[in-house]
């Protein structure tokens, strides 16, 4: 269905709530560095997430747990230097907010001050209520993240769909309502049944952004390396690949190697 889109010269947290009200779906994509963020922003993506998935795709860790606050600030400041339009949200990494609300606020302030980001994202519901309150009270916009929360992967044990059972679905709905009541401006719903995403999205006035949450979310988010097919070993059902960059880049680089070896590169026109 095509919706007449309002022009947003700069996307703000308020624009996202407006988009939901107007029935315009929100596009969100990760970026972790300047060059990629330039492309993503120029393509009019509404929200750029400097996700702690940088731990996987940029640093090669198995989980998101090892990435540090300093490393997130480094990625976020590179992204901020690239953007003209998108709202930039930065993940508070594991270990930077769970122990107490004062630490959570200190971490959020460091992200905002040292990177120039526009908002932070935290994983969890009632258990992080006091931290969310404190960060919001300092004037920092907060996005929530429920469902599959990768920072808790060792508690879950697997990356399978969450909240399929009634009890977990009810807790997720309660957490979603709580995060909205506290003042979060949006909510990521990761890998939950489409029906539950629909229920939550209809209940809340703030936008929901799905990843593996189905078509009823108010927006969608993907990891940019997955969308472009730079990663190729990760094939969840929710992922639509728009390119096969793994193959295309590999071919381009092999061609370069053979041109160097055969002395075809550089040629007479490619030298001074
Ligand atoms: O870190 C990340 O990329 C995320 C998305 C999966 C939502 O949190």
C-alpha cells in the first residue's frame, strides 16, 4: 500500500510518532562507520541504529556482549559525522547500564556528549525501569527493546522466537506499556510472533520497530550488512537480502588480485 509521505528534512523523535499517526512506516537500518552511514542517510533511511551488533559484524565476536562503551562511542561518532537527515540511536552496550541507574545515566551521557548521538536504546522492561526513568529525566530520548534481547542470550540459550507462550507474551505487553508510560519514544520488537507485534503496536501510541516481528510493526529494522548480503552464513526467515555483496565484492577483489599478478593493473593511463 502506498502512503503519501510527508517530507522530513531532519528526522526527530517527534517525526517518528507523527509517522505512526499518519500511517507511514518507519525505516531503520544499522550503520557503524562514516562511509556506510553516508550511503544509508542519503538513501533517506529514517533512523540509523548504531547497534551493539557492531560486536558481531564489525569485530567478529560471537555475541554482542564484548563490545565496550568506548567502542560504541567510536562507532557512533563516525556515523554522526556522516548524517544530514536521519535520527541516530545508539545502543547502550552490555555492562554499561545493568548494575545501577546512576551508571546507566553516566553511560548515556557519555554517548550523547562524546558522539553527538540523538538517542539511546536499552534492552529490557520492568527490570531496567529506574535506569530508563533516570536517563529520560536528564532529557535523553530512550528507545526500548523487547522480545529477543541479544544481550541476554546466555539466559535464553538460543536465538529462537520469543514470547510464543502466553506468560512471556503477557510480560512483553506489560513491559511495552510500561516503557511507553515512562516516556520512551519507540520500541524495537525482535523475533516475536507477528500476532503479538500487532497487539502491541495497536495498544501503543509510540512506534514499534520490528526485526523478525512481522508486518504489523510501525517500522522495520535490519542490520545493513545482512540486507546487503555482506554476511552470508546468517539466514533467518525474517531477513530479506537486497544484494549479494559477499559474492560481488569477492569477485571484484579477485579480479584486482589477478590484474596485479598479470601486470594488467596499473596500465599506462593509471600512472603519473
Ligand atoms: O544491535 C542491533 O543491531 C540491534 C538490532 C538487531 C535491533 O539491536
